[in-house]
């Protein structure tokens, strides 16, 4: 299930929980939250950056630990096994 971020629309009517923003795990089929669960103030869903892999070397390390092999192309139909 994805993690959604919400923040108060009107800071004057909000509590510290929604004024600072909060995260919530919700099912994809669940409707978006429109009010704060603590103070019933209106909230809006925030756009956040997705969490993605990492550096190329860390991805290579994870693949190696999982038992995968990495090949380097030498020429047409020729490959060298790196690990």
C-alpha cells in the first residue's frame, strides 16, 4: 500500500498534526482523505518524491548478493561475466 502525505489547507483552523503535515498508509482503492483525523480541519494531498533504488553501485551490490550475474558486452554475441 502506498504512503500518502497530507497537509492542512487552512493553518488557522488546523492542529499541529496537520499543520506540519502527516503521512498515512492507505489502500489504492481508498478515497483520498479530505479532513484531518484529529481536528477535522480540511487537508490536501501533497505531491512527494517517489522512493527509488539508489546509486548504480548499490544496485549492483544488491543484485550480486541476490545471486544474479552481470555481463559486459564485448562485441556482437560476445559477453564477459563480471560477477
